[in-house]
């Protein structure tokens, strides 16, 4: 993989997050599937001219990942995916982070809702 | 232009359905239009603010500001809807006992109109900020297509409002004595759906990373992207791929609202109230 490959994957350390939001109740149900991953794979994405680059992202099955999306357009875009259960507005010229839950194998399409004719992409979990 | 119309229509109808339910639930209440209008105006103003500060909002809480903001206002709406239903269960019953009928007078009490005003405001704020950002983007990019797209946006607002009005008028055809049960039911599932959405946002923010696996996938039957799917998403919180936490919170919300409504109607609660009154 060449060093400038846009699909380049980096390991970054997620900050220690408060994981105790409503948990006592849920944990009491014995379904404590708390993801204890301290290292989450990060994938960089760029939006330019209302297109995602790369438009195809590969993630490993069953591992949480995160997308850092930089919007290089002047106007806002909404990263939207019902398959990934995600909607996030990314203001023009800004970056945003989208966390992906551990995914089962398959294709998970996403789009930029404000420019759905050009801004299309897919996460492939394999 | 058509794409613009569809996007705006979709957002407007999502807010409009909620306002339609609120209007149906407050049928016959004096000054309810004023309260709803306050909510809508505040919602539009808030939507513009949120749109203007979208970048800053997003960078709060380690990049999860937007998700936590969405979750917070959704939970606020859930609380207000619960309060309204419980209030109606309590007072509607007491008044009906004295009058031996659930008539228009029952509707005219000092209901928590502020609560419903907040619900309308939240609905408009949520969907409105997306519309504002979208239309602003079109206007800012200029070009020859901008005029057509702005026209599409305006038509989208009108079409969304029209469709919402139709639903409201449909609800009004329900006889008054059933209207209370129907609107209570609608508000209960609406609140449950909003609570489930709030949980999805909290999970998206990286908190509450439990029960995240999908329970079922009914997208072959009704996909989230279809118009029916979207309408049901707003009305009853339908999603083709609910996860465990969403389903749990959905059912829990319904259970809590139903239990509270039963409690305030129960002899125990009434005796308590009588004792307090004496």
C-alpha cells in the first residue's frame, strides 16, 4: 500500500469515554456487549465537489471503526446512511467523525443527502 | 428542482406530522393555535441558529456535539409528550366523571400547552436546521439552477405542509369521544419512536455501546428510504433494522407512559388527590 493511498488506515487511540450513561439497567439484563476496544481503526474520507473520496471503504468484520470526513466544499453536507444508522451534518470546510459499530459482513451504502446524485459511497465489511 | 422539492418535502412532513398530532390532541382548547405557533416560530429561529453554528456544535464533546444535541432535544420532546399524556389521563378522567361524558369541555382545561409547544418547537428545530443548511448551500453555490432549486424548496414546504394538514383533517374525522384515546395512543408511540431515535444518536456519539447488534432486518418488507417507511419512522419510530437498545428503550417508553397513565387514573391516586384537596 503506497504511503499516499487515501484508503490508508491509521490506528489512533480513542480517548477514555464515559461508558456509564444508562448502563446499570442494561447491564443488569446481562447483555453487556460493551465494546472495550481502546484502539479504533480510523479511515480518512474527503468530500470535494460533492463526491466522496474514496467512495468505497473496506473495514474488517466485527471491529468498530471510525471515519474522519473532511468536507472541502464550501457548503454543508449531510453524511447519511440508514444501513449504518448514521446521520451527521458536516459544515463546509470542516471535519467530522462518524463512528461505525462493529459490522457484519456486507455492503453498507452511504450518501451525502444534500447532493445524493453525486455523493454516493459504500462501506464494505469483509 | 425535483430533488430539492423531495428533500424539503421529506423534512417538512416529518415535522408536520408531529404538529398535526399535537393539533388533533388539543382540539377545542382555547388559544392552542397560539401555543403551537410559538413553538413553530421558536423552532424556525432555533433551526437557523443551529444551522449557523453547525460547525461549532459538531466539534463539541470530542466531535459528538451534534449527536448529543439531537439526543437531548429528542429526549426533551419525549418528556413533554409523556407529561401531556399523563396530565390528560388524570384530568380527563376526573372531569369526565363529573360530567358523565367526555365532551369538548374536557379538552378546555388548563392543559400543559407549553409542553406541546416545546414538542412542536423541537420537531421544527430538528428537521428545519437540515432544510436551512441545504437551502443555504444551494443559494450560496449560485448558478443558473439556483432559482429553480429555491422554487423547488418552496414547493417542498407547501407540499409537506399540505400533506400534514390532510393528516390532521383525517384525525379530526374521528368522533370526539374516541379522539382522546386515539391521540393518546399516537402520542405514546410517537414518544417511544423519538426515544429510540435519541438512543441511536447517543450510540452514534460513542456512549452506551451496548446492545448495538441488529435485532431484525425488515427492509425487504418496508425500507427506511421509502416514503411509507419514512412516514412510519416519524409516526411510530419504525426502522427496518432496530438494534437491541433501541427496541428496549422503545418498549420501555411505552411501558412507562402506560403505567403512569394507569397510575394517575387508579383509585389510589384519586384518593391521594382528594386527601390533598381536603
